[in-house]
C-alpha cells in the first residue's frame, strides 16, 4: 500500500507576503503599546503570586467572553502583559474548551430569555470559574 501524496501549499506571492508582513507589524506594534502602557503604570501585577495571576486571568476571561463584561478589557490586557513579561503561558488550554461549550449554551439561553434560566446560567458560570481555578491550582501544585 502506498502512502498518500501530500500536496505542498502554494508558495505565497508577493502580495500575500506583504499582507502577512503588515499584519505581523500591526500585531507587534499593538503588543509594544500594551507593554509600554503597562510598564508606564508601574507594572501593577508584578508582585501578584502566580496562582493569583492565573486565577484572575481565568475570572477575567470568563467575564469578558461569557458575561460580555467589556469593563474588564484593560485588566485582561494587563494580565496578558504580565504573563508575557514573566515568560509564561496563560491557562488558555484549560479555559478555552469550557468557554466554547458555555458560549453555545449562552446563545441558546439568549434565544429564549427566561429570567430564571439566566440566573441559573450565572450560577453555572460562577461554579465554572471556581472549578477552573481549582483545577488550575491542582495542576500547578
């Protein structure tokens, strides 16, 4: 039995390479602005212990993505920046599957806005946050 032939991706043309270069430059500029702003405010999360940093990141992620709480966007940027400055990865691999699952659940709940169901959903989000933080803590210890 022969191996399937894998086709090579076409070589990007000059326009595609230029687009990638521009997007990369914009992303780097945004990161530099974020870091400069954070450092300019005295790196407020520098003394936060790792477990607290991770727990706060999880809580902010849930708030922004699922509760649609845009008031925490600056806090989330600061947390991301502190992770970057410490050379650490965020606990996204623990959070993303749950955020995806709850986002689907939330879309269904919003189609039929029952106040009692929304209260239950908020309770579930609180429990999710607590569970994710506990799991993350256990994985690091």
